[in-house]
C-alpha cells in the first residue's frame, strides 16, 4: 500500500518572523540585541508595545517574533560622513544583517535615514561590492538583499519602504529616487516591496502611523498568507 507524501502545511502559530529595521520598529525592551538604541515612542502617544505595527501584524497572523534587530537612527549603507555618523555606521543594516535568527518571514524596514542623512545613492551594483560602494545606498541595498536571501533561502522576505511625502524634509526628487531605486533593486532579487504611506509626529509613526504600517503590511502579505 502506498503511503501519502502530502506535506503538512505550516500552521500560523508555528510561523516566526524577524525584523531588520531602524527606529520605526524599535520599542524599549523589545529589541535584540537588547543594547540596540531605541526611540522613545511614549513622547508621541505610543505607550504600549501592543500599539507597534509588528505587534499588530503578529496578533492578526498568530505569528511569533523570532528577532527584532532594529536600531534607532541606523542607515542601510555604511555611510558615516555626518554628525554621529561613525556611531551609526557601526550599526548599519549591513553590519546587523547576519543576526536575524532562523525566521520563516523577514521584514526589512529602512532607507529613510539614508536619504535624511544625505548618503549618496551610488550606482546599481549587484556583485563584488567594494567598501567604498557599500557607503552608498544602492550598492548597500543590493548587498543586503543578496546576503539575506542567501542566508535564509526558505524565508519569505519583504522590504517595507516609506513612500510618504516629507514636507520640510527631503526633496521630492530625492523621495522619488529612493522609491525607484528600492523598487528596482528589490525586483532584481525577487523581493516583494511594500510601499508605506505613514502618518507621523516628530518624524516617526504615531498611533495612527503604526496602524497605517500594520494595515498596509497585512494587505501586502495577503496573497501569500490568506490574510
């Protein structure tokens, strides 16, 4: 008698996710390593971890956190030519990308600090990156996605990109350049990019902004996980 070889589908409560991010995903007591810098959200009304976007997603999906390796102020690239730059360069996304645990789903939320700190965009480079190139956004993002995909070949990876206009901040040309560059590099690596329009206070997602992120992430993963 032949036995069934049908694979048992993974149950929602068995799915674990990790985050590689900046201040938009930090919350005191909920980052790993615990020495990572966090942004104090209580100053804009986010007073409980349950209000954070990733907590809302986890609650809706019945998922568990594997690791939240988010660091406030960090850039994706290793650019350090700004005030505090040497400190943040040591904690860039590239320097933390090897520390995500063993997740089934990975959310990467970043890029905002790169443009706010005037890091160069650089060229589209997809292999053999030099240290100098990794101080620019485009080569660094390519290197990041290349490495995360290699290290986690069975994980579903999403890049979360803030596309909101920034009155009084970066120029519209810079914003559009960030969006186009991120879309192009993500597509090159087959990584789904979820665009985010976020309500903010003090340049950070407030209670409504955290809701905005959670809602748009859930919409973005709907087709993959039957939300």
